[in-house]
C-alpha cells in the first residue's frame, strides 16, 4: 500500500467515517481530481474500499486481514439507503429462505425500496432493487448484521402476502398457497395477521386469492369476515394466474379455482 492509500484510510479511520465521497479526499490530501480518481480506483481494485455508486465508497473500520474487505449486506443496504434518503426491506427469495419456506440459499439480494430501481453489483454481490411507493413498505422485523447495521426482513405474514402479490416476480404461486396452509395449521391466529397485511399492502387479486386459500383451509371468523368486506364485485381472478381460466367460480371471493 502506497503513502496516499495509507493517508486516505488513516483519515477515514481517524474521523470514523463509514463512507467517503469523491471531492472530499482531494481537498484533504491536496490532490487533483484525476489523482483522486486514480487513488479511489487503486483502493477499490485492490479490495480496500467498496464502491457503492459512482462517487461514493464504503470504508472498513479496520484494515481487512489479507487486504480484501467484504462488507456485510446490512451495512451495504444501510449506507445505500442513507445516501438516497430511502427505506428498504428484503423480499422474495431472501425472505423465503429466512423463514424456512425455501431451503435454497439465494445468490443475489432482492429488496423493495422507495428510491432505487434496477440491478447493481456491489462488493461482488448482486442486488435486485424494486422501487415501490412509500405506503407499500412495512410489516418488517430487524436482525443485526455483523457490522451492527440492521438487516430488514418482512414478517412471515408479509412474506407470504408478497409471494402472492408479486407472484410473477418471485415465482410465488402456487407454492405460497401451500406455505399459507401450513402456517395456519401451525398457528390458528396467523390468519388474522395475514388478513391484516393483505388488506393494507395487497390488492384485490391478492385479497381474493388469500381469502379463498384461508377459507378453503377451514379458517373462519373475524379474519375471513374482514377480507370479505374488502372484496369488490368485479371481474374474477384465476387462483393460479399461469393456468387457463377454467374451473369453478368461488362466489365469495370471485376466484376461478383452476388448480386441478
């Protein structure tokens, strides 16, 4: 490591900076813009810093053993959202695996957020970011990453609702129906929580499909009644959207039962 590289890292550690921006180091070390760009390029290429986006870099709290630094996912999300003033929550395959619905460990990270849309590669990790409205974020739990940053997951109920709501993105139907039936069998109170998140964060298709699955699983009572009150008389939806719209019609839910 050269003198400039050592000075940059020493400055960040002295100031306890977790991120550093283009322009900041040029002033401190009295560098030209090109010298600063070259310095950041060398440090990121050698694995001392991680580029979050153009002009913004993550800095390790301590020099990494072996010279390569891999920040944990919680820190990446925390600083990425801090930079754009946004919020996020993991979803899809990450949530399915977190709650034990799917034992396949995802090779990329999927997250709803209210600022950024698209794919990114950060520290060699793949991120799929889905921009949603502010009101679609919520029903979450936090776990602490190794860095101390919060890693934000949806609750079990929100995970299953998303599997139905975003079925085409997450390949959620029909397997989500099996997960819902198993969850209700384990805990009779779960139907109420699932009804609440479906009404708040779902749409008509989601509410009808989940309502049908719950009622056909033997659920009754307040949760079913709450869902039924939100069903509007409109065109029926297929229980499994990828199959032909042939089957009996469930009148309470306006769902075409095409799972045979």
